[in-house]
């Protein structure tokens, strides 16, 4: 853990599972502009912004995450401001950032509305926020119940899933919100045995053969692109 090979494998796995991010997230559009990632983890996405010339800042509640992100940035030959920090009480003045990115964070915080409002507070006029939450009314949530296989992070201290309507209500302070359901079945490395084989061999192919228009709203991830 923490070696260059570790970060390379983590990046490969991350964008293999979340292959839609390179298509949807404007990593290359913030050159010379200030980007804040809330809940930056090991810095996998933050590095993408930095590689494209953004001035990046990352905060995370976990000291271990900030240590990993620091190593990741260093091995990539990049620069970033990194700090342990709480997304519900960001240590920044108002109107500081052009983009606030919080992928997979809102669902794990005690007060999702407070986190969203803090992200809104530190955005410049004309800025943008990108959030991602888990869709309660989704194919993966249903599959988990049917197969009795827990989802990743099911044992987290806080884990909330949102309907599309609930997520929109959370983002009501923004002038414009575009919601994109994503994360459809891809083969998993995490589960073996009969259930894993059936999932990888039959379910993934069968689901993805369905017309996307019929199943799009049931994507496991809900991404929101929000304008101030």
C-alpha cells in the first residue's frame, strides 16, 4: 500500500469500474482554475484534475487518506494542497473555488444537506459542483436484496441511499441541476463462488443487452452537475 504500483492498480480498477467518469466529468476543463475535492480519499480523481493543469485542493476526514493522497500526488510529480477536514465545516472562505467535486461523499455524512450547503458556500459565482450518491431505486440495490449479498461499505457508520427526487431536493440551492443516472453492471473482482460466476457470466451481459432508455433511471450512481 502506498507504492507507485499500488496507485497505478487503484487507478486502473477505479476507472474500470467507473468508466463513465472520463466521459462525464470535465477533468480537462479546469486548467489554471481552483478545484476542491471533498472526501478525496487516496486522490485518484484529484490527480486527474491536477494532470490537466488545475490548482487542486483535497480534504478528507481520515488522516490515512490524506497520507495516501499526498504520496499519490508526489509519485505523479504533481502538486496539491491536502488537509484533514470535515465536509460539513469546510476550512475555506466563501467564493474560493471554481469547482467542488464530491464523488461518493454525501451518502456517508451525518448531515448531507449541510455538506452540500458548505460546498455551495465556497464556490465562486459561476462555479460548478459535482456530487454523486447511491440510487435507492436501482438495479444494484434490488440485486443485493434478492441475492442477500451486502453492497460495498454496507457496514459504514452512516450510509444513506437517495431517490432521484430526494437528491434533487438536497440540491435546491443551485440555479441549475443536471442529474445523470450511471453505473450499470460491470464484471466484479470482489465476489467469487457460484453467485459471482452467475453475475459475471449471465447477469452483466443480459442487463446490458436491455435498451438503456428502459433502465437508465435505475443506475446505481446518481451524478449531479450543479451550477451556482
